[in-house]
C-alpha cells in the first residue's frame, strides 16, 4: 500500500488553480507542482496550512492506494505522453502542409 497526497484533486474540487493556491500559500508555482506530482513526504505544518487554505481536513488530502494503482498511474502517464507526441507530430505535419501551400501561393 502507498499513501499519496491528493492535493490536485482537492484543489480542483475547490475551484482553485495552482497559481491561486501558490499565492494563498505564499509558495512558488513550482512548489505547488512539486507537492502535487512528486512529494513523498510532507511536514505537518504544511499539511495544516494546506487544510486551512483549502478549508478541508488532513484526511481529505491523503489517500491510501494499493501498489497496483501506482503501476496503473505509470501506464496512464505513458499513454498520455504517447498521445501528446502523436498530437505534436500531427501539428507539425499540418504546419508543413500550410507552409507548402503558402509557398505555392507566393510563386
């Protein structure tokens, strides 16, 4: 089992952006992004401050996952990365087509 901070989920439920939370916490945007994506430990003082800003209880920010969930998360992240790569390839292909059309129109 793994315990994970579900800050992004709670933040979005409260209708806050990362920037708004960072400002309310007097933290950098990068600090909030780190907490949402990579943090493995958290001081109680910071947890308390998050709860105050988000108007929630500590248990609302922490969730216990089975080990399989972490593997599923990795698979989901990899799928998203591949989808983004495909979108970027398509975008560049479209740009090349536009450029070719513009070149023909100029000539």
